[in-house]
């Protein structure tokens, strides 16, 4: 028995498979964000809000980069899997 799926459904399935295969690496951006937030709260002082905001932005940039890199890799994996089956 063969089930028909659309391309968007197949993209979602393969993207989820790639995301689940990453294991513990998928939690790294969340850990970086939590650490950046806690450091910026620790450094916060009235009158120097800009300093904690600057540190928060600086420390969250690696987490954003890793998230975008993972999303691109997931999409690329899904496209390769779909094209390989056709």
C-alpha cells in the first residue's frame, strides 16, 4: 500500500527527521540564549540599561546563527531526500 503526500508534507516530514537526528546539539542555541539572558540580567544596573542590552545582543548572535544554519541544513536535507525519491 502506498500513501500519497504533497511536497510540503514531505518537506515537513524530512525536516523533522533531520532535526531529531541532531540529538543533543539541537539544544545548544537554547542554552546560549539562556546564558546570554542571565548575564545581561546580572550586569543590569539602573542608568546603564544600554550596556545590558548590548551584551544581550552580542551574546545572542551565535544562537541566532546556529538556529539559521540548522534550519538551512534541515531544508537542504529535505529537498535532497525528495529529489532522490523522484
